[in-house]
């Protein structure tokens, strides 16, 4: 999934937040960095369709986004929302709204819980987890339906070292499978360890 931004402008209360003349994200992993206020989260929310913008274009393979394209991408925000249901149900949610069979749901949820090493949490309530646990469950929920575009907004900031190493391995592998991953981080060392593709946003 190739994403191109052309002459993109976004303002909040008439104050410019983003002004991007031409930027393209191709298959693989790209880390997005920049100071506070440089528009990193805003950029992901625009690509995901959560935010409108004043001017410019956001294109998928040089064509406007469609409903089907939006359904093949996902954004994990800095503070993910958890349903007041079990972890299992939280992770299963994207599959159920896409009408996967119960058998497919069970297989995919169990597999991703195991990969992220959170199987022991599956009966816990999603809205009663710690910060690091929420981030892992949110990532599981994002990956379970295999999105073509995965956007992560500082989604590992509360994880312990062991969990972080496992999650970074999973993210790298996912990108290497031909998917597009946009990963916002404030940690330059983390960015360099993940990829050579690093985009620095400048405050407008």
C-alpha cells in the first residue's frame, strides 16, 4: 500500500499544523519523528480518515481513498480505547465486524494472543489493564485482521524491555511481509533499530 500526500495543509483554530508539499510512504516500515507539535499524530489521523484537512490530497496508489481502502488499514493511538469486555472480545472485535466465522475468529485471536505473549490476559477486562498491557492488546486487535496499512502512534511507550523486544520483532516481520507500517516514536535509537526509513516532521 503506497500512500502519497500532496500539498497537504491542516490547521487547528487557524494555526497551521501540517504543511507537506510531497511525501510518500511505500511498503515496509517507516518511522515518523519530530518535536511536540510537529503534527505526527495529526498526520496519522488524516491518513486514517479520522481528521479532515483544508487543502491537498491523500492518495492510495495515486487514487483517492475509498471505503474498502479504509477498511484495510488501522491506527493504534497513543491511548487506545478498550471495550469494557474481555481481552478476547476486544481482539476479536475487528474480525466480527468483518463477518469472519466463529472458527476463524477463534483461530486468529488465539494465534495473535500467543504471538504477543498475552494469552493469560484473554479473560481479563480490557478496560482494567495496565498501560503496557493495553498497548499490547491494542496491537493484537490491530494485527488480527492483517491490515495492509498499520499505523502506530507511540504504541510501545509503556512496555517493559522484554515485551518491547518481542513487539518490535513482530512489527519488523509484519513490514517485511509486504505490508506498510507507519511507526511514530520520539526515540531515535528505537527508530534506527527498526528501520533506515525515517521521516522527520518539522513544526510549521
